C-alpha cells in the first residue's frame, strides 16, 4: 500500500516542518523499531509490525499522530539520556528539531504501542516563523562556535 499524506499546508515552511517531523519519527521507527525479534502481538495487529501516520487540521492547528507497534521507544527519555551522556552535538539532532520546532510534541505508550502527537499552528498565528527561529538557534548553539 502506497503511503498517503494529504493535508492543506499554507506555507512552504510549514510543509517542510511537517515533512521533517514525519520523516524523523518514521525513520526512527524503521531504524530502531522494526526488528523481527521484537515483533509484538497487540490488540490491533497480532502478527505484523506497522506504523500509522494521521494528519488533520482542526481549529487552526495541524495535528500529526504517529502510531507504531514496534519496540517501545520514548523520544523524550532518549533526548534526556543524550543530553546527560553524549558529547556529540549531532546526536539526536532530528528529535531535538521536532521537539523545538513543534508547538506541542509528546509521547505516550498505550496498549503496547508508541504514540507520538505533534501539533503545529496554521500559518497566520505567527508560530511557524518562531519555530524556524527556534530551530536555527538550536543549530547555531550546537554547531557554530
């Protein structure tokens, strides 16, 4: 089944941010979550591993919900661990960008599944440009002397 992603995005900046969020979270699922030995039986899919991406607009906010039934992985905990133990500033950069650019980003584990919720205000609220400034500041702080 080919992936489908259709949501009206009002600026190229928002499109790029949403693409980054989906790519970063899904690439982590594929790289770290899809493992034959880690296959879990869940209420919704007893024999397969999968990731589901839902995108919708409600009340001036673009919401992404990403679910998977792979290895349980808490990105917030991973970021805390990286900040405490890693000296490489590039480690975890994708997750850092997701959490710094999104208006809201949160993780929960339920029914033996990972659930990532990401919210981005629609263009016009002023949040998208500030998200870019946050991301650029994070990159400047981590990589520029």
